[in-house]
C-alpha cells in the first residue's frame, strides 16, 4: 500500500524519492493544471508512464537551486545578491 500524504504532512524531508503530480503540487505549492502544463512543455523535469506523470525529487530540487542562482542582478551598487526562501 502506498502512503498518501496530505498538505500538512508532506515536506521535502519526508517526501518519497519519486513524486506523483499531487505530491509535487503540495511541495511546489502549485496548481495541478499549471504543473501538468509545465511538464508537457518540458520546463519541469518529469517522465510520463502511460497517462501518469512521475517526478524525481532530486531533479526538482536541483532545478530550483539552479534557477535561484541565475537571478538577474538589478542592483545599482554592483553587488550580486541571491535570495532564497
């Protein structure tokens, strides 16, 4: 039996290695339709098995780390700042 998480219990620390779309939506705080559109476009890494998408947790985390370090520098003082939540 596969353990299903609810919004309040699923975190990056206890998430499974392979995520379903619903798990990824909880972690990314993203609407399911939006996530599916991004998967279809290829802007979020994932693999489709039949009619179901699967996402690898490590790939999603890596993608967001790469994107957060590529934030354009709009500071007038010349200092490069990267903001992470």
